[in-house]
C-alpha cells in the first residue's frame, strides 16, 4: 500500500516542524547545552574529547584533578596571551628594532613554555590517577584521531 500525497505532505510538514523546534531551542536556549551548544575549543575541547572516551569513574577523577589545577595553567595561559601583542608592537615599531622583536619573541616563547609545562603537569597528574583501562581508552582514541 502506497501512502497518499496528503499523508506524505503531513509527514513532511511534521518533520519540518520538529526540525524548526530543534533549531529554535539551539538558538534561544543555548544554556541547555554545554558551552552554549558549541563544541569546546582549545584545551577545554581537548579535555572534553578525552573525557568523552573515559568511563564514569575515570571521567570524574580526571575532571576533579584538571579542575583543581586549572587556576595554575589558566594563569600561565593568560600570561602567554598577554605576550602576543608585544610581538606585533615590536614588528610595527618605527624605528624598527631587531633587538626589541627578539625580546618580544623570547617573552612569548618563555610564557608558552611556562603554560605548556603547567598544563602538561596537570594532564600527567589526571592521567596518572585514572585506571589502566582509562589510559588504554585514551591511547586508542588518540590513535584513531591521528589516522
């Protein structure tokens, strides 16, 4: 038995209405979804991807340790970002100073290293605290996303 044209039209309109409701929820109630309905980016995005593959217990432990260390690496990250304009200022300065540019680049590199070390320390602590199965899951996910 073939559906009638009226049945097909009603089904299409119903599907359209449902889709429009989903879009309305995404637009007008972004607080219902983590990160306002957007996928987290940067280090938070990386953490979210790692948490996604962990079991509930490992996820809780991982999140707790990363949160406990967040102030340290976020401070280092803020300081790293504050160094970025120094490079632009040195590049645009007239008269141009090669030494000033080198100093700005060095400051950026040092702040990047401080952030990297702080974040890696937190990540190592959180990873050490989860189960061997959790670490295997992280490794498997890492391999899958590289290929």
